[in-house]
C-alpha cells in the first residue's frame, strides 16, 4: 500500500469564494488517491469542507495577522507536507516543511473566480465547483424534504444587499408558471433556500403553491446541508448569493439573476446568467460604492426570466 500523502489546503475566507474554488480540492482528491487532507478555512468557510473525502481535520484561521498565522503554524508544523495549497496567498506555506506548494498570487483582471482557483495549480482543465455533504447533512436535508415525489424547483431569493434583491413577487410569478398546469415542472414542489434573514424575501413566493408543496429551508439547514437538499432539485433560480454558488456546487441546473454584480467574475459556473438592460459598469456609475439603498434589480422583468427558464428546462429535458 502506498504511504499517505498529506495535503494542507488553505481555503478562501469568504464562503462564496471558497465554494467557487472548491473544484480544485475535489480535483486533488480524485488525482491523488493516496492523499489525506487537512483543510483550513474561516469560521464561515471551513464548515463547507466537512464532508471532504479522506479528510483528517478542519482548522480555523480567523485572520491573516502574525498572531493568527503563528497559531495555525503551531497546529500544522509537525507534519512534513506532501503539498500545501494556499488559496488565500498567506505567508504560512513558506514557513512549513513541504515537498511542493501552490500559492495564489496576482491574477489577471477579468478572470472568473473558478478559473483563478484552477490557475493556482496551473490546471489546463478548469474543475467545476463541488462540495460533499456529510451523512448528517444528507439526513437533515432528507428529513426536511421528506419522501415527496415529482419535480423540485429550488429558489434562493435572498441577497446580502437590497441592490441585488430581485423582487419577490417576480420570483413568485416565475415559480407559479413553472410549477403550474402545463409548466415544465407541473405538480412539483417548491424549495426555498437561504439564511434566517431571507425569510421575508420568501414571503410572497411561498403563497403561489399549496402549503403542502412548499419546503422552507431558510435558517433550517446549514449551507452544506443545503447542498444536500439542492442535489435533489431539478432546477434552481436565484440571485448573486452564496446560495446560488451552493447550487452550482450541488450540480443542479442554475439560472442566476445579476444586476450590480459582475457575472464575468462570479457568475454561476456552467449555468445561465440573466441581467436587465444595464451593464455592470453602468451600475458602477450609478452606485460607485455599491451601498445605496436602491433596488437596482427592478429593470429585469419576470417575463424575460420565465422565458429563459422555460428554454433551459426544455433544452435539458430534450
């Protein structure tokens, strides 16, 4: 039997960025069957990797100051690492005993986050984001979803800023058409995902289908358990948010709605992106710091989103 090959993977602190870079770690697990992994992340990103194959442990790095890096160094210095992959670009990898290392440096402007992650390892083929729910996550998702049959439409209506919120009544209109009689997901159920703060955004959406056909996961499932739930979905619709990136990592067909966000850098990898008539640069002129309390997404009509979803579902079915 070949000896174990220890790999230290330092994930991005931001959970959305960590998800978009997760394909690199999944690639390593497949390419190095003898590898054992230690994953470092922030309090928000580390839990995303709890189900990683051949995972020995996850560690928390709260900041990148000398004290935090020294504390982490004390936890990992006893290992002679086969490979250190540093997606944060910290100084730590230079302090450790290792055979090889790959450290994120400056990336070209305009490079998608998924492609930037692949470049850290100089990969020719860009691996798609992928996360691995734990058995406990799968159990939690299954308990919430139940044994229901038929199609499952997932919607992530939340966003971290009102400027990126698409109106809930428009999500509702699209959901009603997709799940209603004659729709491509007719008779199916509606799964609404998000955090505890996204419940208000979902209020209108939950009313368009019968109560027994609505599953609300906001605040009820962890992000990784949400991935397990999304793996059972037939289609996902959402905005620029962590939940959309989780849907990508779950492998579900994704349509994402963008406005004051740059889809060339963070759009759903392999998915479909829609925006209204204004470009990202036009939004930047209107709101240079992207912090005004303006609902910028009003210029994207529900009819256009519905037509795009219909086309996507029809193409996938064919």
